[in-house]
C-alpha cells in the first residue's frame, strides 16, 4: 500500500524553493508531498479555521501563533530558511541607488508609485517609512498588492515604479529589473519555519520532510532561490 502524499500549505515566498526541495525529498526518501502556496495571511487563516494539513510552512511568528492556538503539534516547529528583501523596477527603468539607508529613503520619495507585499516584510517596511517620517507623504502613491499577488507582477505591468518584496519572489518575474537588496542597516530578514498539523495522520513522514528542509542537503536549493539556510 502506497503512503498518501503529505498535504502542506505555504506562503508564496517559498513556493519555488519548496518545489525544488519536495522533488529532492521524494528522490531521497520515496515520500511524496503536495504543497499548496497561497498568500501567507490566507494560509494562516485556513489552518486556523481547522483545514487539515500534515505540514504548514509560514513565517516564524505565524507558526508560533498557530502552535499556541493548538493547530500545530507542540514542539514540531523547525526554522529552515532566511529570506531578505530586494527592490525591483520595471525593465529598462533607471536603477535607483540602494547603497545606504538615506539612498533608499530618497528613492522612495522620488518614486511615483511604490508597492509592498502583504506579508511580514511589508509590515516591517511600513514601520520603516513611519520611522523615516514619510509615511503620510507617500501614502497617496502606495499601491497595495492583493494577498497572493506578487509585487513583481505589478512592477512588470508598469503599475508600480518601485516594488519591495523578498528576493526569492522577484527572481523569476519577467519584465522587471532587480535593483538590489536593501542595505544591511535596514535589511528585513524573514525566517520561515515549518510545523506539523495537530491532526496529521503521517507524523513520521511529516517529521522527515521538516528534517530534510532544514538539512545541509537543502542549502544549495535555498541559495539558488535567493535565500539562506536557517
């Protein structure tokens, strides 16, 4: 009797790297996993509403909340990857200077339209703009990407002049140029973690997948997608 595929859910930021790693996991173990990638906010809502998943892969704080509310198995959390934020402009547009905090602030002030993700990095950037004292000034130029819609796609269509999103989500978007990462002083790093569903019937297989995601064997795939092992 074949073991049914593990059912998982993740945010969009890790979609590509998970596709690579699930294939590697299957090759190494013979176990299959089907991971659905949606907007992180929506993913967390579905798990909190009681939808059954064997593995849940989201930003670390979202995993903590779902574990605290009893939707994930206690003690099953594994941190597996770090993801930083980069800046994109439409293909052919001049590249802004991102070398310092002041340079990024000036680029934001100069941009006719700006977009952030709906995930943790977008929340952190909004706080940064408040700290800089420019949040009200740029509010009319902010374009909110709907959950699950990549900022890069809005940049590619020319709807947004300056887009901030995790590098992993910008790498494969056609029609944009990646201007570079945020400088170290203001870089926003999201740690992605995984947990096992509280009602999973395949706990051993789920545990094996989480161990694989955090293993040295997964490091190359993470770096290829603009991320770093946790």
